[in-house]
C-alpha cells in the first residue's frame, strides 16, 4: 500500500494551466525533493495536497484513502503538516509558545475542556527541540523579533513538534544563511527517520535538496518531467535542458 | 507579583463603598462601570483575542437584559438564575447569528455585525408586547437577600448591589482568564495572527470563531442582565447602536487583547465624561480626539501604551 499517491492533478487559473496531469507515488517514509523552474506548479501541488486549494480533477490518496477535497484542518489531524514559502509563524508569541501551540490537540472539544482543566504542555520536549537548532536562547523571545532565517527554523521545528506523518516544506532554504542552512539540514536528516516521516521538499537550492533527498521529482509546466535518484536527475538530459542548465 | 497586584485591586474594589461612605453618586458610578466591564470582556474575547470586530454587540447584551428582566418581573425568578438564563439565551442567539455571518471575511463580517445590532435594537423598540417598546420593561425587582448559614446579606441596597455587580464582574474576568490561557485561547490567538497557518496546523477556524462568538455574546448577555437589574429597567437606549459603538471604544481605549483592558477602558469611559462635566459641550469632541490619538499612537490601547513605555524604560 503506497503512503501517498498523487494522480493526474489538473488545475487552471483562468488561461494559465498550473497543473497538467501531475502525479507520483511514494511508497513509504523518506525524504523526497520536488524541483523545477518557477511556475512549474510545485506550490500549487503543495496547496492542493494540503487542502488550501482544490484541484479541477485528479485524486490524492493517503494510505489508500481519498483525501483530496478535505479542508486543511482535517488533513492536519490526519498527520499532514506544512511550511509556507513566505514563512508563517505566530509572531506575537514566543518561540517556545510557537512550538507548544503546534503540539497542542487542536480539536474544539479538547480546547474547551482545557478552559476548566488546562492540559499539561510538553515544555521540555519543546525546549529540547529548540536546542537541536541552537535556538534555546530565543525560547522566550517573540518569533517576530527573530531574523527571517531563524523564523524559518522556528516554523519548521513547530511542524515537527506536531509529530506529523507527512511534512511538506516549501522552499525551506530560501532566505536562510549557510550556517543556519547546515543546521536545518541536520535537524531534518535526524528527524525524518526518527518520526517515520515522509518529507516532501520544494527547493531551488540544488546542493541543499540533492544532499538531503534520496529521490527527486522534477516538475515542468505542470507535469512530471523526471523522477529518480539525485545522481539520475543530475545526468538527465531533459532536466538539464529544462531547468538545471 | 501579578497575583499580588490582582488581589490588591480586588480588595480595593470590594472596600470602595466602605472607604467612601455616604457618597451615593460615586457608588452609582462605580456600579455603572462594573456593568460596562462585563460586556466589554465579551467583546475583548472576540475582538482583542480573536481579531473579529463586532459593531452590534450590545444587541446581544440586550437579549440577555430583556430575558432576565422578563424572568424576574413576570416569572418572579431570583437574580442569579435570571442572569444565567439571559446569558445562555444571548449565547444561543449569538450561535444562530454566527452561523451565517462568520462565513464572511474581514470588513464584510463587520458590516453584518452592524446590521445584526440594528436589527436587534429595532426589535427591542418595536416588539411592544414583549419588550414594552420605547418605554422598555421598568420595575425590575431588586435581588433578594442572600442567606449564608445564619448571616443575611442584604443585596437590595446600593452597596449590596455594588457587591453583586462586583461578584459578577469578577466571575466574567475569571472566565476570560481561563479562556485565554486554555488551548482554546491559544487557537483563538493563532486565528488572529494568521488564519491560514492556524488551519494548516489543524484548527477548525470556523468552529472556533463560532464558539468564541457565542461565548462572547453570552458574556455580553450577562452584562446586559446585570445592567438591567441595576437600573431596574430594560430599555432600548441601553442596547442601541450608539451603545454598541461605545462598547468597541471601551475595548480599544483599555487595550484589546489584555485581560485588564475592559476594566481600564470602562473606568476611563465612565470617569472621563464625569471629569469633563464642566465642559459638557466639549465632551464628545474631546472623546473623539482621544480615540483618534489612541488609534494613531497606541493601537493596543492604554495598556499597550503602558507596556511599551515600561519595556522601553527597562531597556534603557
């Protein structure tokens, strides 16, 4: 039974075709890179998988269950998490609270019961996770006071805090300096097998994504152009022509 | 530190009528301030914490006020069950109104809340058989004496009712505090800061908005019931559009998203007009100017301004 199966997704925005039959199958946990030129449809595909947009046609299955058309919060409860290209954190909350919020049970009933009996919070686990990325000294700093790269790390650590089964990262390396980037790669390389996570990464930073992922899917003009190991992709004539140059 | 300050404030408020005996006007003002704090707490949860502006919230206070008035006057219910039922009914109306309205976003939602406030206040004025029309429902009986063991506490006197109002206000403040620190409260804060992100993290945004809207309408309803039984009349003027706009002003002045915001806002809102009584004609003008200045320089109200100044002082 494949873990995630995306089949024949199509999406148009007026006259622009964003997705033109894109599909791929992922059998189990691991790290998969999704690359391709700007406008290839990568973020649209992410948005559809996470329920932020709906496809015109096509199906998505998670462990053989149809999940296309489910709203984002339902998908999140099934174990989907994502980061955003533009980086979204709770800027008024401290870094620690950002992680604690991600870890919390979001069902309304649970939240309302918590008014009478506040649940225990995994503060130690959150601090430990912040420490793995060298952010422990910012635990009590509002996320909005951090640099963009640091906020990116807080965003990704938050998604990990929810112990997701599928994590989609949209350009995690953009705007992150080389030192922080090395930290990020180390955090992800350690977390993915530990959580039994399927990590899907959209990225333009080839060194970063090729070093991280065991499998690369290349998108071009809304469809899948190539699919294989980083070595295969680097040698693929069509990919070089369309993207790598 | 914070706990000590809170305790001190509560003790001061409780002893106020004893410390200033023979000042019925002061006591009247203090009770009126308390009556204003409760609906402001309701709006603070909705506006300050969740980021949803309602321009018709005193309409819900009116639902609670009229319901409690009818129950006490016609059915002879005691004060507390009447207040509770008024709050529940206002919450239920909030839930029903929220289902269609909360599907709208930002300014569309604000406009619809304005319309809801107008509809409710029109109903209060025109459903003569139920609400007494323009005259309202006068002659609400005072709360009966409370007997705890052998001690009999008279609540019908001005001082007695002040303590009743204080107890209800403290209850609402306690509820606000419990909501804000709960997981429900963090989800509301996340919705205010970034709805898309909150949804991606698993928050059912619509359900949470609906729940806080109903809760906020219910608290406003309790405030309306308290005010009606203090004034001994449920009248349309207490729950009209101007009252709703004033409520938004109270929350903005005090500091939206602060636990003590409604308290400070209500004190300023009641005290400032009194201080400006000498220049009655300039009152609204000064008030408008204060609101504009706050919007320009202190978008998070007086408490936001105070916190910022304190932080700057600590940094230097």
